[in-house]
C-alpha cells in the first residue's frame, strides 16, 4: 500500500491527525495493534482544555461532546477542612469540559470510517524502515498476512510503550523522566454527582480527587502506594478513606454508590527529544507523559497533531517544510510548560512520605497563597484551561 502519511496508533492523537489531514485533502492510513472494541472500551478520564474543545468542534467531531460533556467554569481546592473555588472563567474567560477520552476515540473512529478513512485494527509485527528516505515504510502483519505500507511520512502516535520512539537512535535521542513514589487508586461508581465541579483535595493521609463521568456515574481517585493491589481495598475501606480525606467543616459529604471498577495507575513525568527523526514524527504519549494531576495528557496530544496538521498543509500545499522542520522546538515549548504545571500541581497537593514538618508547612503556605491571591489563582487557571494553541 501507499499513502501520504502513515500513522501508528489509533488513540486520540493518531485518529485526530488522520481526520485533520482528511479535511485538508491529505491521505493517511492508521495502523493499530488493538481491536476497535478494545480502544473504545479502554476507560480513561478526560478533562478537555478550551483549545481542545474548539479543535474538536471546528473539525466537526464535537457534536456529542457538546451534548454529553459537562462544561466546568471552575475547580475547587480543598485543604484544612475547607473548600476554595478557583473561578476559571472569571479569571481567564475560558472553561474546561469533562468528557472521557474513550468517548473522544469513539467519535473520531466514527467520523473516520464515515469518510472511508482506512484504519487497520489488530496489526502486529510492526517495524519502521528507511526513515531518512523520501519514502519510508512500515512493515506489519494484518489478518495473518504480511504487508508493507510506503508513505511520505510516518507519525508515531503509539504511546509510551510503542515501537516509534525506540526507532530514534539513542544518539540523538535524549529522555528526561521522573517517577513519583505514589499512584492513584481510581474507582467508577454508580452515583449522582457529589459536586458541581472537580475537587482537588490535599490531606495528611494523601491526595483525593472528585470528578464526574455522567449524571449517574462518577470517577473518584485517592493517592496510594503504586505497588498496592486493588484486592486489598474493600468497598467499605475505600469509602472510609475517601470520606476522611474529603471531610469538610460545612458538612459536605460524598454521595456513595455501587463501585463497579477499581484500578491503580502509576505516575511519571517523561519527555523525549527530538520529537522527529528523518521522516518520523512523534506525537502524544509516544513523546511525553505527564502526571494526571494537571489534566494535560490528551490535550498535549491534540496540540501536537494540530502542529503536525499545519505542517503537512504547508508541505503539500506550498512545498514548504518550515513548520515541519521546527516541529520539535515548537511542540516542546508547550510540553515543558505542561510538565511544569503538572509537576507543580502534583507536588502541591500530594503527601510525600519523606517530607519534613518544614516542607509540610511550605506546602500549606503555597495552597493558602493560591486561594488568596488573584495573581496566583490566575496562573493556575491559565494553565488549567490551557494556553493558546
């Protein structure tokens, strides 16, 4: 097969890039190791920045998001038994929408298939070749048959554990990473919303987050040992822990219900540079990972593919490679800004086992400053709703 852009990975980055290229008359083929059912059923949270919402809407993929997503104009920081609202819209003029990542994937798969977009699911034995040639290629196996896909460019949107990033040699590749000594224990629960907005809680027992999924399903998290096992946590123990960490002086309480999913996720900060090598470009989790505290993962992926789509429009429309040549430098400015914000939110809200009493007081002082200073609250709000793409 032959196409203009070969895309490895049918996550939000790969699917959205394929759709944006289609709107510009640029052909692409997407290769994915999992089945369609698998990618649409992998449950992940989704806080969409204003810019992400705008891109989905402008490209014709936002109708269901607008119907079913929940627009939030603020968030709450809870500590010391009190909740403090950060008014995102008043401070920035923008908002966020809570709309799960797998719902975005469903919308993107549907729009690509409706346009006869080619997505090969359940491929295996994928390898990249001739990355410095004008026609690099992807070798793979699909339905037990070997195949070769030739393209002008290859885009690696296959995540942290994919094959694209390792295709860039260790020289010039440089990886920056930091692991955190804690993870998040996440649950899905059948219950009405406990709060109109997300609550980020700092407590001496550890961080907790109150989110929402729908009018009848809620998503809750609490800080835990990343090596823990979900079998150690009964429903009663989970509710007891969450209620302790979220207790407020005003009597507010969680609305409990039937827990139907439990999982533990680790936390890391990771950036790989360069994000391009010959005719290979990386986007999304293939190039960078952020801790979920800053709600930046999918939004960074969208920002990456927006840059790539503009670069390919310029290349195929005008024969100009300037935007593509500068992709790494441009993308990394936003990536490192998001990395810093996510690290900052994580360090401000989580409990560190080795923190001294002095460090604990500094953490509390920072929280107090954020909720009492308009300038500090604005800085948080600007980063949370997303900087201009």
